[in-house]
C-alpha cells in the first residue's frame, strides 16, 4: 500500500503512557516543533463517536466503561489516517497505540516497526489527579472517578507489558512526566534529537 512505499512514512514514533500521564499534551508540542503528523487513537475514536454513526455509539459505550475498543477498529482507523497523509508527512507520531502487546504486533504486520517509543511516565496518583481536574471542564465521558480507576487498572495490566516488549528492541526512552509541561518537553525533544 501507499504507506509502506513512502520513504517519509517509514518514520514512526510512538508515544505511550498511562491515562493522564501527559502524552496528548506532549504530542501537541512535538507537532509544533517538528511538524510530524499526530495520530491519537483516542482522538480518532472520539471523532467517530461525534459523527453520531452506529459504530460511534458502540465505541462510546466501550470508552465510557474505560475498556479497550476492538483492535481491528482502532488499527483500521490509524491506517486510514496514515494513508491519507502518507505523501505529505514528515513522520508519524502515534499517540495512545499500542495499548496491548497484540496491538503492537498487528501494527508491525500491517504498517511497520516504530523507530522510537517515548514512554511518558507519571505516578498513578498524579494521573488520577490530572484526569479529575480535566474532568471538571473536558466533558469527556471517561474523565470521572470510576472510569479513571478502570482505565488505570487496565493500563497497568495490558499496556505496561508493551513497554517491556519494546525495551528489548532498545527503542524506549522513558520520560519523567512529574515535571512541569515545558520541562517534560525538554526531555522529549532531546530524545527525538538524539535520533537524528
Ligand atoms: P486517550 O484518548 O488516549 O486518553 P488518555 O489516556 O486520557 O490520554 P490523553 O492523551 O487524553 O491525556 P493527557 O495524559 O495528555 O484514550 C481514551 C480511551 O479511548 C481509552 O480509555 C480507550 O477506551 C480508548 N482507546 C484509545 N486508544 C485505544 C487503543 N489503542 N485501543 C483500544 N482502545 C483505545 O493529559 C491529561 C491531563 O493532564 C490534561 O488535562 C493535561 O493538561 C494534564 N497534564 C499533562 N501533562 C501535565 C504536566 N506535566 N503537569 C501537569 N498537568 C499535566
């Protein structure tokens, strides 16, 4: 497909971290500085929900419970979004995917291997505090105490093993996200610059 053939599109950066760790926040800053194409699995799913489609209704119910949506759904969305940008992208920043080892394996089969995994790391209590604060204004159906707890449990169970999986490849850079946003970004930028 177009994605595999485009030289530029072969550069994939993956951004991972727990809910509320600051991954979406850092992605915005990476895009502003490096011009990469930012694809957030959560944003793509929320756009489908906002469209009011039948599929969106099913997704909304899953996300409201803090569970993971089916693998094929989210991978197809990412792939379609990549194909749409393949000709013009300087590189892709994939945010919030893979959420489980199987997602990582399928991404590599269907799309390609990432060159850097930025692991945005914050303590559980910090993540809860940030999401509760965001919940005051975000209007997000999953930013409430009960769902946040479920999202965090799932993160430790399903997503942390992904970090172990990629650590063995030597592409993981762990970033301390307890610091203020701009300081966190300083470390993120260094990890990206070290790649060049
Ligand atoms: P996501 O959209 O990925 O949501 P998230 O984990 O909450 O992270 P987000 O990027 O939005 O927030 P951030 O930490 O930057 O996922 C939502 C749901 O979609 C999932 O539960 C799941 O159901 C579904 N889903 C998504 N991807 C999927 C996949 N691959 N497979 C299956 N299902 C999937 O920021 C949080 C808050 O912290 C913000 O208010 C921010 O201002 C604040 N903050 C950030 N950095 C800070 C700092 N350094 N200091 C102080 N505050 C900070």
